[in-house]
C-alpha cells in the first residue's frame, strides 16, 4: 500500500534522522515527493510504501516524535 502524507517538523527535532529510522525500524519505503526546510521548520510531502499495518505504525511513530502528520487522499495532487 502507498500512502501520501504531508509532514511538518518542528525546529526542536530537525536534526533527528527520522526518515532513516523509518526505513530501518519499519517495513516501509519512504519516498520524498517534495520538501522545504528553514531554520525553524521543515515541510515535506512524503509517500510511504509498505504493508498497511507497517505504514500505520510508522505514522504513529512520527506523531509520537512531534511531527504533525496530515494524511492526503490518494488522488490528491502533490502539495510541493
């Protein structure tokens, strides 16, 4: 299953390797569709590919880390 999400990373976690952790600790493949990063915030359009349960676990992980996760409709155009 492929799930498109839009992420907002707060400044306090910008240095954490969260995408690396997603690929390593979850059975998902993160694919960056677009991103904008400043010193205060990072915005990212991301596609997660994997088993539905693993994709959901990855989303929960991101939210627990303080990332704002917006689920996008499958047919929605890329935001970036």
